[in-house]
C-alpha cells in the first residue's frame, strides 16, 4: 500500500503532453499494489483454482463417455471438447473477484485515498483489471497442467495454442471490466460477489462449453450460437485442434468465424464497459 501511495504521490500533476504516459505509470503502480496484496493472501489464488479443477475432474470422469459430441461418445473426445469450455469459464468467473475487490476498496475508503492523489482517474480501475489479468494467466497455467494430467492434448502447432490462450485472457480481461462496473454499483463486497456470479451461470451453461449446442432446443441453440462465451470456446477448440470427429458447426456467423467473433466481442465489451465503469467511478468518487 505504501509503495502504491508513494509512487502515485510522487508522479506530480498531469501535463497535457504526458497524460497517456502518466496514466500508464499510475495504472502499473495500482496493478503492482494489487499483485502484492494477492501474493500476501495466497488463499485467493488457491480457492480460485479449486472450482475449475473440480469441474475438470467431475465432467471428465462422471459425464465423459455419456455425452455425445459430434459422432463420438468416447471419453477422450469429450475430454478434449470440454477443456476449452473449462478454461473460458475459469477466466470469466474471475469477474466476481474483480467486482468484490473494487467494492471492498470502495467500502474501506481506499478509493477516496487514491482520489486525493495526483493520479489519473481511470488508473485505479485499469490497474485492478491488469492485476486480475495476471492472476487469470497464473490460474490458466495451473489448470492446463491439471488438464494434461487427466489426458487433455492439443493437436495444433505451438503458435495456435498460444493464440487460444491469448483469446482466453482477452475474454477474461473484457469481463473484468463488467466486474469493475458491478463493484462500483453495489454497496458491499458480498453483493458484488453475488451480482458477479448470478448472470455468469446462464451465460456459461447456455453455450457450447459443456455440450454440443446443436443438440439444444431451437431457441436455446440460437442464444448459444450468438453468445460471446460460445464464440471464444469454439475459437479455442479450433486453435487447440480439439474439435471431435464428425463435429459440424452451425451456420451462424460466430460459429463459422469464431476467432474473429471472439476478438470482436471482447473488444466491444472492453470499450463499452470500460467507458461505463470509468464514468461510474468518477461519479462515485465525486
């Protein structure tokens, strides 16, 4: 905390010509503060890993072999089909933590202290979302290791695999801005956690993450096809080479061009919700 305060306080007044550079420096200072806090509370990372690991184990060994994807019901085919969905769910569920963290800072008056410093207004939120991005990356690394241990494999080159993880992190970063807006809009961290999760469950389950969307009722299938979460999952499956034998993507544009659809959805979410979150932050601290 003292490091963040001293660095931000010594930045001096913003000059028009250096506003962007000052904003970047302030954002990195706040990000460092949040990362130090995460390192001092390792339970945050550990508990964040328990749920996705449980999903991997339960879906692999309980549902694997009983759910048909494409023309296959083999456990291996479903395991490879599943992992992109688990990865995407993990980075999006970090939204609740982002919202709770910002709500906690607001509740404790820390945001008011930042506001008294000569720092860029948007830096507090940008720094928080960057720290959440780093946490999501660490979580994905551990989860990928667990996935390999239970038999998950990729079948594309290293560049495409890295691109898939890049799309996952971009989606997680986009959703962290939704969490930031929720955290600024509620009064307590508990409300932010509930508000951050209540809409994520239908978003992730009415998708192609765990089952083939082609097997859903027509109205749910259309929702799943245009779900930004589904586009990201489909893109990762293609880049990982995890599409099962006989799998046919629907004719919906996001399913035919999932990489572009995922990029477009993520950028749109960042632009819209960053704008709303920064505006809410300014009004909440005015």
